């Protein structure tokens, strides 16, 4: 099996490419994402962390070295082989780092999954998580599943907790820019099809390859879930924004409504 070295681990290329690229870009993407986390929802050594879509541990590995013995990281993914690799390789070195496989059906990553919803109730008490983060997860999901996740996040988050989630936020400026100049994330990122109110996709035959939402649609999901958007940062995917420095996708910071 072809592997590459990342923070002292021999990471399988086959699993790395499933979620965000192989060895050539793995470290660069992790560095960018860690910088975004620390800038927008700073992580402390004693924090209780939850990552959805952890893949092969791109962020788990460096975060494990940042946590104190009182801190904790849990990574969740629908890709069984990736979770198995993390459990066998990362957890033995870091006992406060764990990984959970959610056997939810995903057309892209787990087509034989047994559950229709990825947002299975996670094994943590209410109000115990400091930071929840998802990079390029909601960009592959439809609204009902996103709402299931948001409801679970509402249950888990501490009053002082924060959530970081990335999206393709669709508006007239973004659509005009990518249709005129293309997207830096790939020529297929055009969102020509509006399939429901506030929801756009690139390919009708494989819609979950990239899903975009308007900001009013996203805000409506938050309100219904007892969350609110405290900050929005624009990514560079569309080329339509003036402050494009917080990653390729657009980023929202979420918190409990009323905090």
C-alpha cells in the first residue's frame, strides 16, 4: 500500500484521497485548516473537541499534540476504513483521542450504510463540548441531514462553545463570478441547478458532489435548531469576495442562540 509520512505516521494514500487530497497537499491543507480554527474558534489544551468528517486524521494528529491530559478529541466519519486506521494508529499514542464510525448511508463515502441519517446521537452528555468543527461536510449534504446534525450540536454544545462549519454560500455575485471566470477549486464548481429553495448543485445525476446554499437558507436552519451565526468569513472558491483568506469554502461560526 502506498503511504506518505505525516507527523511520524505512515498514512495510506488511498484513504487520504477520499477526504481532501493525498500526500502532496495533505500537510498544506491541514496547516490552513488549523490556522482557520485558531483564528476563528481558538482551541485551548483542555478543550473537549468534536470533529465531523475527520477522515484519516489530518487534523486529529496535530490537535492531539496540542491537548493536555484534561483535553479530549473525538473524530467521527462514515468511512469505516479511515476510522479503523485512526483507531489502530492514533489512539494508541493518545489515549484522550478517539474515533467513532457512524454507519450512515453516504452515496459518496458509504453507499452500503445502514442508517439514513449521519447525525446519529453521539455518546456524549448534553452540554459538554467546547468546539465542534466540520470542513467540507455540509457541502455534500442536503438540508434534512444538516438539520439533524445541527440539532445534535445544539444538545452537545457548552454555553460557551463554538461551531465552525464550511459551506458554498450562494448569491448572485458568487454565481456570476464562477460562471464568468471559473472557480479556483475546479472547473466543475458552477452551481447551475437550483433544486429547491436556497439549494444549488453542480451535477443533477450526482448532486452530493457539491451542494451550495443561500445565506437566508442557512440562517433559517440555524434559527430552527436553536443556533445562530456569530461570524461569517468568505472563502476564495468563487473569486467574488474582497476578504478571501479564510480557506477555499465559506465559513460560519455558530453558537447557541441567546448566548
